[in-house]
C-alpha cells in the first residue's frame, strides 16, 4: 500500500512541477497583456487629447471679435440723396463714404490716396451694412452724429489676437507698418476692443471672415435632422418589430436581414450618389435643400436604427412574451403592450446614435449640391442651405488666416452637439430602462 502511494505521489509531482514552473511565465504574460492594454489606452487618450487641444487652441479665439468704435456723421446729402426720407432713398445712401470719413477724421494727418485706402481697409465692409440697417430702423438718425461699435477687418482681428507678428518682415505680412501704427494708436485711445462674436451665431456664410457665421449651417442641419427623424424613426422601428416579432423565418427574411446588415456598412457617399440619381435627377427635387439632405440621411440611418432596434427586441426575455400570451393577450397586444415598451430605451439609443452619425456626415451632402456657397439663412425645408460639417469643409478650404480659427470654432460647436446627443441617449436609456 505504501509503495502504491509513493508511486502515485511520484506520478503527480512532475505535473505539479510543470505547473509551478509555468506560473511565472503565465504571470509575466498576464502582466504584459495588462501593460499592452494600458499603453493602448494611454495612446488613445493622448491622441484624443492632442486633437482636442489643437482644435480648442485654434478655435476658442473665434468666439471673440475685434470691434472698432467710430463716430459717424450721418449727413443728409450722403445718406438720404433724394432728401425725402423714403426707404428707397435711405437704401441708396453712400454709407461707405460715411465709414471712410469717420476714419479720416480720426487720423486727419493721413492725406495721400494710397494711405487713405490702406486706412479704410482696417474696418470691415459689414460696417456700412450695419450703419444702413440702423438708419433704416430709425430714420430720425439722419443729420445726427452717432457713436457705434463696428467689426474691424479680419487682419486687424488677427493682429489683435497675436496671430500676426510684427517680427515678420513687412513684405511678408498682410498689414503694413503704417497700418500697425494706426491700429496701435486706436487701441491706445480705447477705440478697439475684443467683444463676444455674436456674428458667429447670427450670420450666415460670408466671404469676409469677420462677418461669417454658422446660423445658416445650423438651421440647415436642424431641418435635415427633422426630416431624417420623421422618416427613419417610424420606418426603422416598424421594420425591426416586423422582422423580429412577426416575419416568418425563411430564406426571404434571411436575405432581407443580410441586406440590411450590408447596407449599414455601405460608404455614405454611395447614398449621396443614390440621392443625386433618384431625388434630384429623377424626381427633380430642389438642389441643396434640407428636404433632399434629410431623405438621403434617412436612407443612410435606417439600417443602423433597424439593427439597434432588433437587438433591443431580442434582449427582452422570452418569459415576458410567454406570460402575456398565457394571460390571453394576442400576438399584437403582447408585442406593443409589453415587448416594445421594454425595448424602447434601446431603440431610442440606437435612433439617437444614428442621428448623431447623420449630423456629422459630409460626403452624401456634397453629392446633392449642399457644398454651394449660400449666404442666406434658410427659412424652410426647400430653401437652399448647407450643413455644419459642409460649412466646416468650406471654411477649411479658405485661404484667409481668420477662417482657420472659425473652422475650429465650428468643429467645437459640432462636437458639442454630438456630445449632447450622446448624453441624451445615455439619459433616455437610464430613465426608461426597466429591470426584470
């Protein structure tokens, strides 16, 4: 008996020794795996931090704009050439001359034509339109001298924000030494001030960076998302409910499911080509309209909503269905009174994620003409418009230095909307989630 025990112990000892010998190697492998995971996480966060730092550092200054305080002498013969005070006469007034004269009075020593031209270029062209709007709103201002803050030129704004260095040779910068001297003189007299850039949120697009805003792009994106939500949400939910709860399991439904999964992986530009061929060329719908953009984004978002909704329906325990059917409920009642309410948080989450994806899309919108330069703010679903990602693309392609910070500012606004939509998805899931 003792010999048997000894032989058994001798048989086990090599195995134990092998296991014990392998433990350090396994611990080292586990430690390496954890280290690889930490390194990957640190790298991902580092790249994300680098991206956000670059965007914020370039874009936060766009939320401020340099304004210039000037005295405007609204001489009747200049702003009211007909002398009758009518709207047509006030619109025909030479407000550009009023703006230039205010600068000439500020620097009376500037007399040559070239110097005066250089001096007048320091104020934005939007000053005369702002002055015109004020006179049209209150014709009693004609003949008076008023003080008003007007936007400075984008080069002045860049200089005041430190984007143009005086160390650069005069021939290599957009502002001459004389212009820098005039700017410094106005700053010393408190005629220049950085204010909140309201034009960024109240204006449409413009060739002048100091006048360019994102309101048109925001409203265009809003209208498109409304169309996308109105079409993709009910259709996607209905399709998911039918496929998951009512459709027979045969090769046709299998084919439909495969095609839906494949559509979710199709590049977005393909949907843009489809919209160009069908909605614009075949149906003749208006180009660059949020309605067409919403239709295209609906086609792109539908597969995502269907897949997410089906996953939410599958997550509902079968016992819920069995209990409802056992109590005498019909298939329709079981589905819409018990299953769908329990799956709705997941459906809403998938819908919001799909809408967030649609908000950030650019390629399909380029194909349907929403890349056009549009100044007017859209007032409806069929008005020409652009979207916020397309606006970012257009500004990024502009050569002016001031558009660089406005591009980053628009990206910050877009990321803010995407963050809000994702937080909304998390909130809805937690609010409506039911545990069983």
